[in-house]
C-alpha cells in the first residue's frame, strides 16, 4: 500500500508546491476553520489531487443544531466544487468525542470520506476516544499528535496505540510537528497516512507558501521507506 502524504493548505497559492512536491492529498482550512466558498473554489480549481475541506465554524469543538445545518450546506457546496471529502470532529462538554453529533454529520454526507481532525487530542481519555471513533461510517483518517502540544509530547503514545490495534493504525494520520525520524516507527506500527503543514513552509511560518522542495523531501522519504519495507518482506524466510 502506497503511503499517503497529505499537506495542509490555506489558499490557492499553496497548491503549486503541493503538486510539484508530490503530495497525495490536500487538507484545506483557514486558521483551523472552514474556508469561504471562494477560497475553496480557488484551491479546488488549482488542484488535481484530492482535497478535504474543514467543517468548523468557530474556535470551539462543540456545536449547535444551527451550526450543524450550516456545515451540511457548506459541505454540499465544497463537494459540488470538487472536494473529495471533508474533515470535522466534535466534543461534548465533558471533553469526550460527541459521537451523536459527529455521526449525524457523517450520515448526512453518505458516501463521502471524512477525517476526524485533532479535536481528539483535546479529549481526556484518548484511548476511549479512539474506541468511539473506530467503525464510524465514512471515516478514513484521524489527525492526531497524541497530545494538545503535538507529536513532541504525544509521539510515544500514538505509536503504542497504532501497534496495539490495526484499526487505529489504519485510521491514524500523525500530524502536528512530525519529524522524519518518527516516520519509520509509525510505519512499523502499520500507519500509512501522514500529514504535514508548517513542516513544508520555509521557516515553519504560515505566512510562507508551501515549498515544493520541502514537500518532495517528505515524499522521497516515504517512498524510500516503502521500498525498503517491500524489500524486507520479499526476503523474509
């Protein structure tokens, strides 16, 4: 299975670096929230790769019925423009995954692949949160750094979770400060999706556009590790 490299973008000017560098999928949001339709349209016109667009209206992981209706409408517009899927995720007041609301939105978009974003890192019990997510319809990826502070603090826990449960490994997309030296260990645990953002922007700044050479370095790393793993499987006795 080819390893997926997803690159976070904020506007159409980020797209050329993703395409030239060999990204497999783009994740679009603007400051963590849903982009306006014009921004989404510009990105989708510029990209020939799958794009998942964020559904999040406010700087909170809780939502209301009215917000949910708005997000369903927004999703319809994004999909009509050519989005491959969407990303979203909701927590309740107890910082647990809000399965009811998350499921309601997923079921309103039948057949649409979606990502549960890093809301999972804000939950009180990540292991319980993963149990609630595994098996939800349409879910194909979960962004996680293993900690609200990202992979610098959550890496060990995430590798252990993936190694212990192939369902988690299949869904996990490490993101939030990914380091090249962490990738082989995630691969050995069965992870096949990776997300980068500021890692492919000069100076790690969101003011800088996605850089093709930096994306290419990640694509090359993943391809080389894929080839090494395939070789190792062939020579096993």
